[in-house]
C-alpha cells in the first residue's frame, strides 16, 4: 500500500471566502400594485371605459368600485353591473376608440 497525501486547502484562503455568501436573485413580488394603481386612477377621473367580455360583447361605463375578483361598472341609461374579472377579456379607455376611428378616416 502506498501512502496517500490528503489535499487540504490553506486555512487562510478559506477564511477569505467564508464571509462571502452567494447572493441569489430575489423572487419577484407576488403583487406589483399596478392593477390597483390603474383602477384607482380611472375611478378618480371617472374615465369612460370599454370592457370586452370573453364572449366578445362590449360594455361601456366607468369603474366605481373593484376588488380582487370583480369590478362594478356604472353605466349611463342602463343598470350598473358587477363584473367578475375572469369574464373580462380586456378593457381600454373609450377615448382610445375615438382616436382609432379618427386615424382610419
């Protein structure tokens, strides 16, 4: 049998690297509050909105109230609606629709 030499790192080298912890990327926050900011801004200005539902129908009105799962849409000349968010495909400001028509002509 032959004698085997163990390879050990120099302790002075180990002390220099032990203080440095490996930094991992932080996980992104679960909620950015962007949705809350958008709703509050539109509610304060009573912005006329177009809400397109998953079945393709469009509703027009302004957002009076919202929570995690629903928004309340006030409509002029029609009943107010409580819309569940999972039924909404997308929404946009009604003025964007008017701008799009001006560009097309």
